[in-house]
């Protein structure tokens, strides 16, 4: 299993859970795909795009279950990032965990394994 991760505001995730579908955050809708990060990329993603933000969740998905709509494409520094060209079903998450801020203002990550 290859876990990939989506950082999402709690209210946005709850709306997706209630609707049974996550169509993406504003940046995802603008770019035309849902952005994910690998375990090696997600901390930098949080620092770059979610710095200082509270009330975030980290959702883990099995990349293999997302099918052909998941494309690995070069992004930051040429690294391959997982991009989903489809809607996401919140119920497919392996787990969803809090992503709190530390006293220093950086996000505190849970263990990133299954």
C-alpha cells in the first residue's frame, strides 16, 4: 500500500463527508485536479501552503485504490506528486487525523503509516 495525503480544513472535510464527495479545495478546483502529497512531501506542503493555519485534518489514502485518475506529475523541484483527476470519496480514506499547530507554529504530524 502506498499512502498519499491530503491536508484539508475541518469544515471543508465535514461538508465532503456529509455530501459523500470531495470535489477539491479552491486550489484544486483552479488547477483541475486534487493535490496530494507523499509522506516525504507532506510536511513541506503544510509549511508552504498551510503555514499557521489551524483546524486542519490530514487524510490518508491508498494510492492504488484511486485508479487511473491518479497521475504522478512533476511539481516542486521536479518531484513527482500524486494528482487526482476525479472527485474523491471521503469514505475511501484509510484514516483522518488532526493536524494541530505546535507552540512554535508548525504543524504536528501523526505517524504517517497505516
